[in-house]
């Protein structure tokens, strides 16, 4: 066997080994999942102060936003369980009632989820705003609603 073929064979084996690692171990161990509110509550005391990603829907009418204090509060549900979420950052522009969200943070002893990161789940389909509709108005309406609550 000449040197050129040996190098190609060794290279092919390394590529296949790397691919096998990704398929059977590397990717599976590094996938990030999220818990639902009912799954988090089912963990009981073990869930307190443990970093976790939590996913669900924003309960309509539960959002309160204080722009001066940069304080966002809302309830999240999975249809079975509900949990209060508190974040000390401005909500994403697409954040609204009934929206799917994923939050990262920790459950406090008081039973409130203290979020350090808030992500909005959305469709991957782009639809331009309807004629005459200004996208920024959706964000402004959230701020107005919070001021009246």
C-alpha cells in the first residue's frame, strides 16, 4: 500500500470516527431541553436553586411590565401547571399574551421562577406587516397595558 492511500484511509477513518461520536454521544449529551411548569413543580425541593430552562405559554392577562424598574412579571403554563416568572430585563419585542416562551433561570424557595434569560418561540415563516400596520405598535401596547395595571 502506498503512502497516499494510507493517508486517505486514515483520513476517512478519522472523519467517520468523528461523525460517529457526534451521532452517538456528542450531540445527544449536548442537546438542550426545557422542562414544562408541571414537570418543574413535580421535582419538588430538588428544583429549587437549580439552573434550568423552562418552556410554556404566557398566561393571557398575567403580564406586568414596569419600564422604570426594568421589572417583568408574568405567569407561564403548559396547560396542566402554572408558575410565576420574574425577569429583570426588558421583554423581547415579540413578547405578548398567549406567546410561547422559553426562560432560563432558577426556581426560588418562594415558588417564583427567577429568569436570567427570556426567549420568544415563534414561527419560522416571515410575514410582512399588513399595509398600514406598524410593528413597533405591538411593543408600545405592551408598555401601555403595563402602565395601567
